[in-house]
């Protein structure tokens, strides 16, 4: 039986592939318990690419994970006040639902990049190995694995954790499952200085989150979030096959925006600037998911967390679940330092039903009524 104690060769006990929120929470919890850990990340630096927009961090999972990482004070320091306001509009601008941020909500909003930086700052120097893109993994026996990287280096580890997202290099050690396109894609836009340049649009979005949809037509809606500095980030959803998007040249910012805008013709004039007046080129983000209930048989010395384990349709839970996974796995390993297989068994026993429940909350092909139920907090079927 191998343990999670330092080895004479200096080999790291736990190797995490991927420096997303889940992997970093796991690294922080392990560090707090004195378990040697290294995180390998493909990006060459923390600032190599944008880290996404707003996240609502839930009391029942994301905040508990940050508490396990002893970072709640730092988390509170980056919470953006007022961002829990929610507005639901029909395509003509009719307000279907409006909830103000009265300070009593349990899911405060933060910017993903700021939350990630808190986690990075809390780790010992050199924990994260930047520019280490995993290209292959092979078993060495007795629960150990060798990971090869694009720069030609390799590392050997006593316990390997795939926190490397949808297209995980680690997942094939455990499962033959691959993400499948769910039939819709996001097109992401950002509108800068909206309060000054487009006040009607800024008013429609409000202080937090706007969801706009067509009650009579399935397959198109969008969600806009108010970020810092008057920036509005929008994710337009279109239920189209992937081939449909290949007809759009997303390197032509104006042309791509005009083509996407045609799909929303007739929508309220205060909403369309979120598409047509964006300060950046639209970005296509196809949506994929693993099968609901994805699980695997126990394989010594390796496991998964976050999207690598349970990629699903976006529903506001992904980052929270990834952090919860990281915290729960870290606590399990700390509780069983001399028996990591017991820790992995306990972790996965809770992981599988938890992720299956979360993935089933929002259908992969929701109707307008499903969306209204989701955003108003109405239980499915209670109509």
C-alpha cells in the first residue's frame, strides 16, 4: 500500500492536472494538511487568458469549499455588492420576474479571475507548474502514474487527479465516455461602459443578471451579467447544429455580430445592443456534456473532479461543484493519508450521486417554461 507522505526521491505525492477552481481548492486543502502536491497547468502564466465572467458562489457547496480552504475572508473581500439582482424579460422587454438584491441572498457574485487569484495566492510558491500541458498518461503499477508534457518533461506521481476540464487527458484512465454536443452553443459578447454609452440597455440588465427569452419560441435566449466598470457580459444561446456555426466567420467581428443579431430580429431595442454594439468580437462556445450519471469503477491511484468528472449543461453549478469536489477530495485524503484508496472510494461514493442530481436540474434542451421555472425558483412541474 502506498501513502501520501514525501518519498526519498522527492517525488510529489499528489499531482493535479489543471489549475482551475476545483484543482486549486484541492491543492489548497492538501497544503493545509501538509500533503505534498503539485498542480500542472497548460497555460504559460496566470494571465495568459481571460478567466471568464461572473460566478454566483452558493452557500451549500462553493462557500463550504472555500471555508474548507480557509479563504472565506478573502472571498468576502471580492464579492460585488448588488449583483444578486435578477431580471427575467420576454423578447419585447416585458418584465416576467424581478428580484432585487436585498443582501439576504445566499449566492453572492464574484469575478472568476479574482476568485482564482485568491486561490493561487494562498498556495506555496512553485505549487503550480505553468506551461505544463499534459499530452499523455500511463500506468506504472501500484497506483502510480507517469504524466508526459508537451515540453518533453515527465512526472511520476503516487496519486493523479484529473482537474483538466471537458477534454481531460486523465479521464481515459477511468472511463471511455467523451463529451457530446448538447445541441446548442453560447455566443459570448461584452459591452463596455454600458451605463454611459447604452443607458437603456444597462437599465434593462439592472444591477445583476438578466435573462431574456421568447416565451413562444424554443431555442434562443440569452443571459447578461453586470461586471465591474459598467461592463455587461452576455451569453447568447442558440439551439443550432455545429455545422450552422461554421457558416459564420467569427474573425469578422461586425459580420459575425450582424449574423447572430438576425436570429434576434424583433427583440426589444434596448436588448439588441448586447449583440450589435459589443466592444469585442463575438466568441463561439459550443456546449458539450458527459452522460448524466457518468461514473467509473475504482482504478488505483487516480480520480477526477469538476468538468473532467461530470461536465454538464451550464446551470450556475459548474464552478461550485468543482470547488466542492476539490474540498471533499482534499478532506478525504487528509483523513486517510496512509490509505489513499479508502479516501478515493469515499470521495467517489459521494461524488457520483451528487453530480448526477445537479446535472438533472436543467434539461439539455429546455423550453421557455423550463427557463422561467429555473430563474424564478419554481420546482419543475409546479405550474
